[in-house]
């Protein structure tokens, strides 16, 4: 495991600690900001953004474990005891499974929106997205909880019967939490590309079509970056499970690079949203530098809401109906 007391060269440990510190700071701030924006602004409560909220939550949890792992690398041992070892390991698995399950869900969601727009009106609602998110967490718990029970600190240096079960678990994780979801994602986007190429107008409205294609492109980029960041660690783990690799400096550097690349994905997603989605970009800008007109508008809306709650309720209902279609 990661916390087995295997020594790490000092220079590598320092570099890893520096990288993890940057990833932790950017990941926590960025993903918390994404969650705040989705909660704060009514226009952001779309089905797609509900899935993005779930992804941001998983990423924020993952980056919160990096300070503990930095200490582990610097000291060459895990000083926090079995309880924190179990928590950190389970959060790792929660992040990995919840992220890939959520991205698979987002790809299927995009497929329905693009290829079956009529059915999408009833199916793709924020409420259904929240239910799917809960299901993803329950499914991840089915894997995360056993990891929490099994995880422990050890200094074992010789083959042990439990290692065979650990290798079997790694192979199952590789197949069911990486290969199969990536295949589903590939099929969904393959069908979407065929649909987008064959039909000039999807929804009957140029504006809606532009938004549909823009959001589809954003989800595709997020999925692609996830696969790029996580493929090396999955391949490395499966090779280590099937083949005995002698310990060496190159092996240590490669291992830590693959892990760091996987965590880097957690701080890249907020950047991708900011660059690829106009609504996120506008909300981020509004949060960081609120203009006087925006502040006046917010005050006006608060006073209007106080005077006319029925109109506000009707307005919220109208927005919710509009959100279903994006």
C-alpha cells in the first residue's frame, strides 16, 4: 500500500510535498468556489451542474488528504495511526469511484440531451440529478467501506497470502472502475458525434443548440482530462499486481509521478469550468469582483422578494423549467 513505510529519497519527498501543497491549495479553493457558485446562483442549478457539484465535492475531499500524505512522504512512515490511515485511504477510493461514476453519468446525461432531446425534458431535471448523485455515493460506499475496514499500517516485506486478494481487488477495480466506465463514455460520445454531424439543428433554436454543443464540449474535455490524469496510475497499479517490479529510483519516481498526476486532476476541473463555460466564468468573476450594478441588483431583488413572494415563487418555477432543457 501507499503507507507501508517504504523510504522515499529526500529530494523526491520535498518535490512531492511542494506539488501536493500547490494542488491542495488550488484544489480546495477552486472546488469549494465551484460548489458555492452552484448553490448561490439559481441559474446554475441545472442537471449538468448538479453533477459538477458532486465532482467538486469528491475533488475537495481528495485534496483535503494531501497534507497527511505529504507528511507521510517527508517522514518515510505513516505517523497518524490506523484510524486516519483508514479514513485517508477510503477518501482516496471514494474520490476515484465517485469521480469516474459521476463522469460516466454526465456522459450518459449528455447523450440523452443530444440524441433524445424530447425524453430529456422530463428525465434531465435537477431533482433526478441529485437522486443519481446519491446513488453514485452509495455505489462508491460499497467499495470505500471495505477499503476502510481493510486499510492498516504495516511494515511487511515478504509475500503474504492477503497480497493475492489485494491484487485481485486491484484487477477488479481496474476493470469495473476504469475500463468499463471509459468504454461507456466512449460509446456515448461516439453516438453523440454521429448525431451532431448528421443533424444541423437539434432543438429548433440556434441559441439552445449553441448552449447544448458548448456544454457537451465542456463535459467531453473534463472527461478527457480525467482519463489522461488517471490512466497512468491505473496502468502502473495493474502492472505491479501482475508482474514483480524490483524497487529502484526510477520505479519510485514513476510511482509518485502517477499519483501526483491523479491528484492534479482534482485542481484542474475548476479551471476547465472557468475557461469552457460562460456561466461559470461570469459567476466566478461576479464572486471575485462584484460590480456596483450587481450589488444594486441584488439589493433590489431582495426588496422585491420581500414585497412580492408569490411573484418570486413563480419566477423560480420558470427558471427551474428552463434549467431542465440545458
